[in-house]
């Protein structure tokens, strides 16, 4: 069989540009796919950080005459693991201060429709007979709303290849005024319920879900949840209609980057066979965040966006009660201004017991995963989640709300699951502060039984969350869409 060629189009990819889990997936999945023989090229916008880190590269194409879009060009370079990288260089759209989606004050860029319309358009050009490149993909793999118009453009293009779209978070849909359809040079006929129209507006994500050959999402449970009203965000009808073309596959993690045995960010490295270094990492984390360095007091870790979705409001509500158990809290994240202020205020009111760092630090995120005794992740919904996977890898049992990928990847600790070796954390139903508190208390009770706790931590570290099985599942989807047999 001829080698399978896939264009992987994304709005962010680690370590070049990252705001969340999509960037990690966009680095790790292509690497895992290439390891099993899929020829993946990654396409990403040329934001300032991307251009600054693009070492050796060459210009391979110029686009001066795409109706509705400014001139742009494609640069070819290489990412980590020698992954071929295509950077969409359009300074007027991408080279500006701020983030990929928002300006420095946290407001969405006013021209996001044009910015990600161009990304989608170029991806579709590369997947059609109009492509100027010698390398031609068999399929285009799109990710989230920022690439959602790609399947629509491919649908109306000459000799276009099929596409799939991966939903990493259905809550973000890329909704714009109806006039955007004309501005982005899409045919007026596509502005209908059977197309890009979404409750009187146009939606990039709706376009992708309607026109793509297949839809994937990042956990089996989330694939079921988004067909229901509560988490369907108005798209549940379309997703239910397309359920035979909808597959949920749990994300993996980069097991080289997230490996406590080799992690350069840690005070002491350790492994499942010898976890003695974890105590030193706990003390180092306590010292760093100004917490009382008591090895007997359980330390709860949090690395999260401070948003309603992540359920941090419930954790902050019960934080004073946690200090009385006693327990300590180490938090890292940013987001909602009120939640940030509450976290800072709690750290000020409970010195030595609560530490909070507002912002993001890759090193500190690793140190919290290693130094905490347990990891708290009470998300209201969570398509997949990565931190609960990192936590298990680091022998730090996660405490999670039973939703989405959290339910798929964390087995609640009971006497039976602890005995059979499947227990890997603690789960709770019912999104209330009291249910979260009771579950944390249950975890802390087990923590004080050192033999059982060690067994639970060893269970966690024995789990395999590598990308290989996910990559095999994606490859199977590609072949299904292409109508190919193994």
C-alpha cells in the first residue's frame, strides 16, 4: 500500500505556540503517526513566536490572488522529531502582539474570521488540484473551529481530498455574522441549515461538522455527551445525525516530556519502581510556594485555567475547610479575574497552607504534578483532559468530576478496584462543592494508610497513556474515510 499522506492543520502547536491542550496534541499526535508510517505535514499560522523559533526554512509557495484574502506565503521547516512544518506567513494577520486568538487586553481579535478563514483556505488549497506543492496529501486533518472552514472549502474545490475534523472542545465554535460568508468567498448557497448557518449566524465549527468526511473527538465518553443537549451547545442535532461518522478516541501524552524518571524540572527524579524521590519533590514544591514543609500533610495540586468550565470556583469555595483537615493547596493557572483574585486572597489569608501562582510556568506545572500528593480536577465538562493523565504518570492520583475524558481515564478507588489493580484516582458525580469536598476527604483518608496509598500510586504509574494506540486509531479512521483496506 502506498504511504498515507496527511496534512494536519492546527491553530497552535507546542512548543512553538501554546494556549492549551490542542498545542500538545498537535505536536504529539503527528509524531506518533509518523512513527507508524503516516507521512504527516503540520500547517500552522506564522505568529510572532512561531516565526522567532523557525530556524532553517524556505519559502515554497506564494498566494497573491485568493479573493477576499491578503497576500501570504508558505514557509517549509522542521519541528521536533523531524516533523515537516508548513508555516502560513501573513504578517498583517498573524504577526502582532498578544495571543493567537486575543489581543493583550484579552479581547478576541476583530479579524479572527479572516485570520482563520485564511488558514482554512490555504489548507483546502493544499488538499486540492490547485496546490502549488509537490507533496500532495491524501487527507486533511482539521482541528477545532479555527480550521472548520477547511472541509467547506474542500467541498467546493476541484479534485479535493477528503477531510476529518477533530473536536477538542465543542464550546468554542467560531461564530460570526452572516456577511462573513461572502467576505471569505464561500458560495451563498452554503449559508443554510445544511451548511455553515448556525442560528442566524455562520459557524466555522458547524461548517467542519457538516462537510467533513468524519468527525473525531478526544474521548469516547465525550463523543456520547456532545449528542445530548447539556453539552451539545446547539450542535447536538447535527452530531446525532452524524453519529455513524463520529468517533471518540482518548488522547495520549508525550511520555518523553512527561516522565518523572527523566524530568529536568524536578528536584529529584523517580520512577514507579522507586518513588523515594517524590518526597523531595514535595518538599521542594512546598518551599517554592511558601508552604509549611510538613511531609505528613497531604498536598493537593492544581494546574488549570481559572474558568467556570474547570470547576475551580467549587475548589476555592471549600479551600478554607481543606486547610482544617489538614491539607495544603498548590495552584497554578490564570483566566477569570475574579477567580484569580480569590486564589490570591486565599493564599494571603492562609499563609503556609495555600500557595497560588497566577500565570503559566511549564517548569512549575511539572513540579506540581510531581510534588503534589494528589491532583484536583473538578471540571464541569472535559472533552479529554491531559493533566489527569500526567498526574497518573507521576504517581499523583487525580480527583476528578465523572465527565468526558476524565471518566474514561480515571478509575475510582474502591476496595475492589484497589485490589484488582485498576484504581487510579477518585471520581465524583454531582457538580457541587460538597461532593468535591467529600471526595477529597475520601482521598485524604486513604492517603494516611501508607500501604494502600503506595499501591494506588503504583497503579497510576503502571498505566500506559502513550500516543501509539491513539495514533493507530486515527490511522484506522483515515483509511475508513479514504475507503482503503489494510
